[in-house]
């Protein structure tokens, strides 16, 4: 899917810090939190919510009243006149939300589309499905977050097993995964240099925690749940599965947070940009699927489509960001795409700062934009695997 008319105004995007599962955001309603964040961030940028024409919402973990989706979030923001779709595509949700907005612009919509992605994996719903034919009418229960992490109804395995399947197929060791985990942590530390100078380019901070609306009970200034890594510490961790290779140090962790981004036409992007000399264009989007039970490998078919759609090769890409729930993801990607492990995921990735699902990809794309700005422009690639052995990929271009 190629785009010619979809642009992102420079600076018209944001992400909260990501907080670990059962951390500081665990009692905040994800959609109310996202709406409040969006309203405040738009106000900071002097963007009137009345200017917005559509809202595309990405959300994968149900919460109370989330049935009302985008119209409710828009109303809470003060944009009662707009609506739009709610997308749930597991870890590929952000990419699909962005692609959906871009597709509308390609189809003739000349509006200003706000994309919001929000999830809270903490305190996820425990669902009881009616089953009148069960013993005594007993229903079927599902723990939305954990049950789905641990069982793919088609592949009949856990997400962790998909990483082990890929590791076994091409011979990825625990030691190799430890090296990547340490590298990603060191790259993340670069975002914290000069009092978090990189994060200040897009991160909402500080954030007051006020779940009741009456009393502030805490303040979040940065990502919460980062595990300092060392080779010595990583080597002490044992593989989770018998005869496996993946340890807790080589995989991400569930988290909470939200992110937002405006997508519009080139002319309107220029008007809304905080620096009109910086032009950000969405170039192409693709999705891919790999064989059953090999989720980390799915980035390759997605990238094999998205790069030709953009008319470029991997050698033309100046910066790469991946959603890497496992260190295995990046090792496999680097091997198959012919890139260096150290040339990916500068300033951090989801392996380090966690995975709230819906907003994960949007934060990575925001970081990709800012990295390209620091590099003086060029093409950037985002890709991330998702449930069902699928993946999404996005190409952007920054011109300065």
C-alpha cells in the first residue's frame, strides 16, 4: 500500500512514558487517560480540537465502556463532532491505525485525522462467556491478557514458544540473545543523556497520577519498569522453558500507556508543524504472515512487501525501529535482511521499555521520526510482529 498524500506535522505527536504491568498507570482507565493526555497535548501545541475531522482509535484490551470507542474518546477530548473507527490488531494496531488514516487521505479525505492508541494490560478484564450447555450452565472463562499471551487458538502455542521455534530453526543461542538485550539497554540509555533530552522531544512528562480526579497520588517522569542489564546479570537468568533459550532478560514485559499523532495533507501538515522546514511523509504500509508458530519471523514478509512499495531497498533505509518482544526478533531480522544488529533501535525499543500493545508501534514510529531528524532526514523503517504469526511494516521519509 503506497501513499502520496499522507503527512505528519512535525511535533504533532506524543507518547506518555510506558509503565510496567501493575505500576503507576495500572488504575487509570486507558481511554479516559488517553483522552485527557490528547486534550492537554493538543492545547500545548495550540491545536483546537474543533479543527480535527476524524479520530482513529487503536485499543486491544477492553475496558469499561470501551464499546463506545472513538466517539467517546473524541467527546472526552472536547471534539464532540467527530468520530471514526476503533482498531484492534494486537501488536500491529498502531501501524494499522496509521495506515487507515493515510488511506482515507489517499481516498480524498482532506481533513486532519487524529490517531490515538491506548492500552492498559494491567487489571485486564476477566470475561465469562455464557455456555448454556455447560455442566449446570457453567460459562467459559477467559483472562483477556494472560490467556491470549499464553495460547494461540490456531497455532496452539504461547507467544514464547514462537520465539523458541525461530531460535531453534536458525540456531540462536541464549548468549546471542543476552548480547542483544544488553545492546538494546545501552541504546536506551542514550535517550536519557542530558536529562532525557531525546525523550523531551515527544514524551509527556511529568504526568500526575490522579485516578479519582480529586487527589494526585504520584508523578511519573519517565518510563517505569526498566531493568538495568549487564552480561553478568543476564547470564544468571535461566531459560523459561525446559530445553529453551529465551530468558526473562531476552523478552519484553506487559505495560500501560498511550500515544497520539495527527495525519493530514501536505498543506495542512505545513500549517500545523512546529517546524515547517521538516517534512514527514508516510510512504508505504504492508502486512505479512509467516508459518504457524513462528511469529518473530513475520517481519520479513512484511518488509519484503513494504520496501518495494516505497521503491527503495533496505540499503536506502537510514534508521530502523522494530517492535522486538524477544531479542530473537532482532537477531532473525538482521540475519535475513542483511543489516547490523547495532544499526537498529537507537535510543531504545519495546524490548527495554515494555509493551502496552496498542501504542507500542506508534511510540516506535515517533522515535523513528525524531532519530531521522537528528540524522538530517532520510527513509525510516518500522516493523513489528503481532499475534497470529503476523507483522506490519511502515516506511516514512523525513526531509529537512
